[in-house]
C-alpha cells in the first residue's frame, strides 16, 4: 500500500455521502483537495444504510439549517442527475393516520409543509388514500399527500460526486485512518495509518467519529450518540403492493417506520431508532426484526405473502441535539460538519454548498483557486430496476449474477473506472452483484474468477485438483 506524503489545500476527513459531496465541491472550486476514508471504500460508515429517499423537506424544522441544506441539495440533484446518469423514481409519499389523534395532527403537517415552501402538499381523505394505495390495511382515517418525494440510488450518487472530483484532479485514500492532527504555520499536519498529509484547511465529515476527530485538537462542541436503524428488505415482487412511500405520523421522538420501494426493485421496511454507545457495530436483532415484520403487516397485510430477502442496520451520527452541528473556525483553518442524520443523502449537495459559503465568507484566502474552465461529467452505470440495464444490451459478456442481472461487462468496467473497487463490499455497491435473493450463493464462484487477485482479501481460494 502506497505511503502518503502529500501537500494539498483541503483535506476532507470521511468518505460518507456528505464527505463525497464536500470533496466534489471544493475540487470544482479549484482547490487541491484530498479525501481520507478509514474504511476500504466510500460509504463504509453511516451512509451505507439509509432509506434512499430524496426528500422535499416538507416535515423538516421550519427555518432550520437542515431544511435549507435539504432543499438546496434536492434542487441541485434534480439539476445534475441526468448528466451523471443517476436514476430518479417518482414515488410520491403519503403520511397515513391510523387513529383519531393522528388524524388531528394532519392539518399541522400540511401547515408545516407550506411554511417550508412545499406548497403542493395537501390533506387527503381516507377514500383518496385507498384509491392511491388499495392494498393498505383497513382503518386508515386519512392522509397527507406529498407529490414531490422521490427514491434515488443511495450508492451511485455519492460515487458520482467523488468521481467528478477525481476527474478534476481530486485525490483520495482508502484504509486511511486519521490518527493525529497537529497545527502548523501553514495549516495542519495529519498523521494517518498510511503516512502524513499537509493541508491548509481541514473539513471534518467523519460521521460517527466526528467528535473524536475534533477532540484531537479541541474540546468538541457536540457529542455523537449513535442511533441504530434496522431495516428489512422484501423480495422484489412485493414492490407492486405500494405506489407511494408510506409514512407514519411522526412522534416527538421518532419519524417512525416506513414502507418504501427501492430503486433496485425491492421494498424496504424500517428503520428502527435505538440509541447505543458502540460506534462500530450495527447488529441486526432478530426480536426487533420480528417486531418490524408485525408492524409492516399491520399496515400492509399482503406483506405476509412475500419473503424477506435481506436485513441490514446502520448507525446514524445523532448528537445531543436534533439539529445539524456545523461549526467553522477561521482562526484555526478548520470546518466541522457533524450531526448529519437521516436526511444526509438529500442534503449532501446543499451541505457542501453551505460549507463553501462558510469558507468564502469567513476565512482568509488560504490557497489559490484554479477552477476548471469546463466541467467533465461522469456517466454512472445504471442500476435502477426501472431503467434500461446493461443485461438488455448486446455485447455484455453474459449475466453473472442472475438475481440482480449483473453482467460480466459491468463487473469488469468497475476495475477500469476512475475509482475502482478495492474490496468486495465496494464491488457489491457499485454493481449490485451478490446482493440478490441468494446473497451470492450461485454467482460467487464466477465473481471470484473475475476479481482474481485484485483485492487483498480475495474470494479465490485455489482450485481443487
């Protein structure tokens, strides 16, 4: 593994969706930018497990920084997704009231949406709920219709942001844990598990470890309190049972459990919300999973007809406060982006824009900007079940993974991309290989042959003579 000895303008710590978006933003500004990620790939932490919804911000706190970033991120994603070949599935959403107390809360949800500038949100009758969602359980009393909600690809999007940065000279290092930071006359010296990096500006996007990174040089202004969310993934045939994202009426402590199609053709149920101290382990609990199944079946009785094909859990970087925890320290050449929870996928591009504004407005000119004269746009592989996939196109080398219809050409292309996978998890997220019903049981041998010895932890164990 190459030892680092770099001198750059900006270091972004953390390769989650927010880190990737910030990395892109500062590279396109014209800064010499480097992203450091302690895992083996981007999205190795909190960002790898989410519901993949592009939110309008209809229910975000009015006037909050979170709302500002969500709506700016939503707008920018809508503006650039076609240039990057990123999918967009318009599902809409319905907040469903199942009892009188929830029904009485609906006008307030509509009013908050309108206060947030989302004026197409409206309350609908129970008859309209069932016209749109005929498979829902009996007993719904009404709902709030949110037409602007979408589902997107939660993995290809941040990879596209990072790829565009790399196309314009951005550097990155995986398996690169920041171990120590030291203030210098010119900025910072970062000691990592792969060597040292000198930088003029540090942007801390370290997610569940954000307060620990800040704690290397100051008393952090926030405390990460990881919040685990567990999800169930239902077989693809189940997605026909709903049209919109089915949301519960939120409580003061949680937004509750939702039903949602995925861009990959499945349906997900979740998440839970469980605080824990461990920042690393996001274990799936069988008892909790059974409780989720029961909750889902109460909302959508036909769920019992479909098998669960996967479970997963993620840790959101919650803090002692509900709002985003973004701090800027001009005298120290440091910006911290903390407390970005479930809305981070939508807000990432908006957060990156906000961080750029903080730098431009509050910091002295720490480095010379050389923005590109013309932007290059990556074209990401299409993984959406609702768009044309590579398996339908000639010359694809044949289907390797039949559950997810992944072709040999798609797998081989990842190794020639601007950010080739360095571990099996990265290959799975880039292609969906081994992520279907059989979880790689039938295709892993062929996948191992294609990977060869490219990974340190290879699937190849040798031939049996």
